[in-house]
């Protein structure tokens, strides 16, 4: 199903286009993860483990965790995150190395 077919289906279902967000995964979640790592100066593997982190606001922790879960779900390449040396690095938990495998996904809110 291409983008126009999807939008037609949503229109048929009565879902307004302003309630549809186009996302490109794992590219979008990778960008969020890299920005948070840069902003807070810690690796994602450390930030998402609550027992290791203190000082990260709860809303940021939730955003970070959500982005990481999306990144892994869409087979993001974990070698592109966790770039802070001398920190614990999360092992590669994906069974396949993949680039940006899904050019567009849609989320209805």
C-alpha cells in the first residue's frame, strides 16, 4: 500500500488527515536518540536503564525509551547509537543488521 492508498483508506474510515503523522523509521527514532545522547552526554543504553541514571526528567526518560523501542522494533542499527566512549554499550540485540528498512509508516492519533 503506497501513501496515497493509505490516505484514501483513512479518508474512507473518516479519520481526518490532521490526525495522521507520517514517520520514517528507524531514521526518525535514530535522530531522537542521537540528539538526546548529545544533549545529556550519555549513551542510550545507560539512559534507558533507570537503575543507572539519575537526573534525567521523567518525561525525557519516557521519550528516550519510546524512541529506543521504535528504533529496535524497526531493526535500527545499534552501532549508530551509544557513541560515548568508556560507557556501557548495549549489545546488538537485533538479529539482522538493517539500514532504514521502512521508508514510511503512519500513526493515527
